[in-house]
C-alpha cells in the first residue's frame, strides 16, 4: 500500500503512522538506511501533527473568545489516560 503524502493525512492518521514507526524502530530489526528513512518520516509527521494541533487550539481559542469565554483551562491527563509511548 502506497503511503499518503504527509499533507493529506488527518491528525489521527499521522499519530497512528507515527506510532507504527516508533514500534518498528524499537524492534531494531531494520537496516540503518530503513531506520533513517522511517526516522525522517517520523520527524515530519511529528512536526505536521504539532502544527495541526496548534491550529486546532487556535480555533478553539477564537471560538471561546467569540462566546465571551477568554481563558482556556489546562487539561492534564492522568497516567492511566496517557498512551504508552508518552510514558516511555
């Protein structure tokens, strides 16, 4: 299956692919060249996901300001809610 262009992936697809890349790299069964290719794609996915997340946060902020709510409260996940990759 051909990989989608990074800009065509949804946020969720990007995270899923990034998770798969991390799993493949952690297994240590890839050649150095394959590992570097996956690592580069993973970095790009991470950057694009961060940009999409920031854009979504900005939209929420704008919507809240329009409705008179001008302050976002901090949302923190408990250890049980965090994906395994974030705990390592």
